[in-house]
């Protein structure tokens, strides 16, 4: 599967924006659900940051202002982050489909 970095970055940006749209209300219980949502927001934010760093390093390399080792490291981290997020998405979809198959 081939995904350009700009497409991935825009997808992560949309996810980060959606995570910020509805902050938890003070009336909600501060139990496990709120903590899990915060973990997801933080993970999405970290993923977006990693991809932005990779993009910035690659743009700096094109301009001739970056060390090639830093560019390779940043791009490797961005690629690993993208693969991790895609794997988690696939697992979440698979789990959702399993729940839908359960008899009521």
C-alpha cells in the first residue's frame, strides 16, 4: 500500500482536529473512558508531530540545509509511526467487525 506523506499528514491533522472538537464535559465521570480518550488524543498528537518532523527534515534536505543522517532518521520514524497507526486502525476495525458478528 502506497501512501504519500502529505496524504498521511492531512489525515492525522484531521484526526487531531476531531479529537479537539469535543472536550470532555465536567459532568462526565473521570473514569477509565476519559483516560483512554486522552491517551488516544496524545497518541494522535505525537503521530502528527513525528510526521511533521519528517516532512520538515525532508524539505530542509531538498533546500540543502539538513544533515542526511537526520533526514533518514526522521523519515524512518515517520514511516514507523505511519505503519503503527495503520496497524492499530486495522486491528480496531477487525475488533469492531467481531463485535458486529456477536449474537444478541
